[in-house]
C-alpha cells in the first residue's frame, strides 16, 4: 500500500511538472508547407513572444514571406491598422503593417489558423513544430 501511494505521488508530481512546463513556453516555430508536391510552398513561421518581447506575426501576401511586429514585454502593443470580427471563428483579428513592404498582413494567433496555401490557394497546408523559444 505504501509503495503504491508513493508511486501515485511520483506520477502526479511528474504529470504536474511536465504539464506545467508545457504552458510556460512563450513562442513556437513551425515549418509550414503545402502538401501538394506541384505547389512547393514552404515557410518558417514563429508564433508567440519570448521572456523579453511580444510579437504579432503572420504571412504577408505581398512579400510572400512570414513577418512579425515585435515590442518589449510589458510595454503597450503597437496599434494595429485595423481590427475586425472574423465570422468564421467568432474572434477579433488584427491587421498590422508589414515591416518590409508596409502593406497589411493579418496576425496569425495560432498555427491552426493558417490552413490555406498562399501560393496555390487550396486548404493543403500542414505544419510541424520545429522550435520552442522563450
């Protein structure tokens, strides 16, 4: 009985520690690519900030690249160009100015929001987490 109780506490502790560690990560990097071999679209996407910074990231359709706007953690975020209600998700979405071409891009809050390939315009994107950063 005593050994079973000890094992239970160890399992609970490890579950809480490992489960809690997953929630501490601030940013994730993903390899995003189109499943259609004829298309060939591929990009590296980073979502989330770090201990010292926050970011709003997304894909700029004009530059055809992943971009982000960053600011120091704890400071006020830059004012977006616009905010709109997305009827597909029921959430508010932000639009920022691309730091490269100055045209607008929509912020991607989570990688699952990026479903349609910007090159072939089909819902053929897949992602693989490749990086955790803080």
